[in-house]
C-alpha cells in the first residue's frame, strides 16, 4: 500500500468518506493512481473507473467553452451580461462582465437555497436575476454559484445550444473525456458513488446531482452537475499543464490558458483566476508544497483537482465526503495532506 493509499484508507476508517479515488502525475501522464473504500457504506468497492459527483469542480470545466468562444471572437471578458441575455437589461446586473462573474467579484451573493422557493428552472433563473447585489463589483471576492448559473446561460445564448452539448463538442471530445457528463443514465448508477441522504428528496442520492439548485435546473448548470472519473480528470489536468494541447490536437491556445489560470485578484482577500481557484498564501486546499503558480478547484461533495505548471504536477482526489452526512469537516485536512504527499510522490 502506497503512502497516499494508506493515508486515504485511514481517513476512510475515520469516516471522512465512504470511498475515494485518486490520480497524480504530470504533463506526460499518470504516475500513480489508486482507490480506497466503497461507493456506499457496506456497498461495492470503489474502482478506478468509478464515477463521482464533481459538485463545484463543474465550474472551471463548464466555462471552458467560453474561452473557446473568446478565441473565436464571439465574446470578450469585459462584455456585459445584458449583451447576451436581454432579460438582464433593466437589472442591477446588466453591466456586470464575464470577467467579474468568472472571478467571483460581481457582487452577486454566494450560496442561495433558491430551490426552496423556485421549483422550476424558469423561476429559479428569475430568482437569480432578481437577487440584489451584496457589494460593489470588483471590491471583494465572494464565491457565487449564482454567477456561474448566469455564465451557463450565456454560453447557451452564444452557441444557440444546450450547455451539455456545447461542452461535449468544444471541450470534452477534443480532450478525450468520454466519462464526463451531466445526468448520467441509470445504466451508470452502479458505478457512481453515493452522496448524502437528502431530506428534500427523501432518499440517499446516487446518480443525481447533489446540489439542489442544479436539480431544479434539470441537472445541467454552470455551477454544478458534472459527473466524472479520476482518469478523465487526469486528462483535463494534463491538457491544462500542456497549455491546451491534447493527444488529438489543441483545444485552447497557450496564451488563453495562462490568462485563465493567473491570479487576477491579488489585491483582494482570495486568489482567483478565470473560473479557477488560485493558491492563497494561507489555508489553501493545495497544501504546503504546490507553488504559488498552481491552481485548481474543490467541490462540496469532496472532490478536487489541482495543477502546478511551475513544477509540472497534477493531483486529482475524488471522494464522497458528504456520505452519509455533510457534517464532517475533516476533508479540509485530508486535502492539504493529500496534496503534500502527491507533490512529493510525483517530484521524487
């Protein structure tokens, strides 16, 4: 048992999650991968091809089509929302820009349980549109899933197609990510890790997105809803470390990848790139050894991906830390130590 597997097994024994899959490597490929635990307590064992609810790791992936559209001249970062979505014309969000949404500096409030009062997609999107801004744009960083719901709408408006179809065409297929999708069919459910028991749905959730707002959105949204495997996430990490180059060609130009992943909020309290989380100087989920040039994202269900272009390292950790309950906070410590161990393993 490797040091990483041993550490994750201990975390499983302490009931941090029922199962985990991981993969670590560099731009050349995977150097180590493994699994621990089960997909559901006392259920089948986790396999390398097990599927996980990515939660907010959806965000930096779902907005990648926007970067392709930028390269095509179909948008630019300081375009306002109302340019793409006419319903925003007479709101306080009309002139908020793509850049501000991507950086979480728009002023749109953070986590909002809109599903409780907006039972349809149309009503939920209207509720997002009507949320009052919490602060002046560009004065603070407040993590906002609602901003990424809007970005999903914008991508659909530019493409004239659904977010899942656009993402598949412009990103997933070019990278070769055949195991990444919204709304996995019932035939895939035996491979999917359980999340928590949801009182709103009166069931333990397996194969349906954990995020309740995303459920109302039909499982397809810019902020949550993607399911994937450790192998597919590794393909994305390798493509990013290669500055947009894939085995099939190129899906983004190097300059675009660099702009996306640089810290653009250095004057504010949290480090953010375009859709990506940059490394904060203190209390970063990336741990202690990934460089300040590194970037990644975490998900509420216990998922994370992290890349370091300076040292050519990536780490993928997929868990179901909300199963059977979301009350444990141990995943914070687990992520940091996992990233330390992963960095040392790849760099040794």
